[in-house]
C-alpha cells in the first residue's frame, strides 16, 4: 500500500539536517566571495567537481569501493536535481524504492509515474528502475536488504541510483559500488555543512551520455556560487570531520534516551517507546541534529 509517512519536522527529534557546528558555521561566515570573479569563472564548477571527487576518497571512516568505475562527474543542485535526471532517463520504466525511503521520490512519482511501487510490495521486474539511499534514509545504516536487491538488479539489468547524501556524516558503512546495475551515484554537502540552501552536490556515472546535467557542465552553465562555497568547505574540512567531532556525543545521547546509535552520527534508533517517530519501518528514527552543537540535551529536557 502506498502510504506516505507523517511529517515529523515539528517534533524535537524529527526531520534531519546538518549540525550547527560552531566551527563550520564560523567558516561559513568567513566566506567573502568576490561575486564577479565567481560568476564569470568558467572553470570553477569543473574544478570543484574534480576536487570533490578526490576529497570523497580521502575518508578514513568509510571506503568507497568501485568508485573509480564512475569517472564522469557533473555538478548537481543537491542530490535532488540528479534524481530528476534519473527519472527522465528511465521514464518508460516503473520506479521502485523501499518503504520509508526519502519522501522526495514518492512525491515526484505520484503525479508523473503513478504506477510506481514499494520494493516490499512486489517482485522486481526487468522494466523497473530503483532508487536506494546509502546510508538508508530511515535508519542511517545500510538497508538490511540492500545487497539482496542490488544482486537482483544485476541479474535483471535494472538501473539503480544510489543516493549517498549521508555519506559524510556516517562511519563504517559498506559503500560497495561494484554492481553492474548501478548507473548513478549522487553526493551532497547539505547534511554535512550548513550549506543546504546553496544546493551543492555531484553526480557520478559510468558514461557521459550527454544528458542535460552534462550539457550544463560542458557549457559552464551551472551553479558557480554553490561550487565556490563547496570548495570553501572541502578545502578546510575532511569528509570525516563531523563524525569525528560528534560520535561521542551521539553515543551519550543514545545512552540517555535508551536508543541504538546509527552509523549516521546524528541519528538514534528507538523501540516502542519512540513510536511517535515511526516512519513505517522496523526502527523509530530520532535525529539529534538540533542539539548536537551544544553537546547536551538540556533544551529537550527543558533545563
């Protein structure tokens, strides 16, 4: 049954976003762009994407196996712009995602591709196209059926997009891109640094098929401001910065609230006591991002 989960952004541990880390917020304030230089720099987006691609692979918290098989990069306004291109590219297929996946897909498909189905509700078909977040949107861990589904997609020739928007706020996730079915991998800085409204992301593919994302890149008709801001952050911080700063805080919060730490540093996974945060999955996801910069839960407890 196609039932979308309730919006929980108004709850203390609802929704998910970047941590308002003091150092990254200060670094944002130090960004003093020369707009004329940025907006008329024809190389800035290409330079950012090249640096971002290399930056990803410097992580010590996660290893991105097989990423070298996706050498073609293109700037994406967050991950969402790449989702739209994937939909267009596979517009004759039936779209599939796990229950409790990122809501954006369901909202997009309900109007334009109403035959979409949750993966749990029907066997995969060779005419499907699949989107999977890694870490998974509902838990911040790898979905328990992630490998099984990718193996099926390999056998059936089903194209798959992997959404890695939580990659740089997670640790110990199995990022294995050695599946022939994977056609698109997307990354974003929105969950890592206080730059979500600048829409800074990148798509990786095996081939350059000259779709509109590539065309934008080739004619330098992209978000140059976002690229400049992205460079400002990846030149200062490692991909592991947020996790290294806040893993101990996450563990402390989880112990206080009697929930399980997720591989994604600002999530805790609760049981029946936290049903109000259920998104329809096996665990109830609590997001600590509003409290982590203070490294305490005083505001939640009202003291």
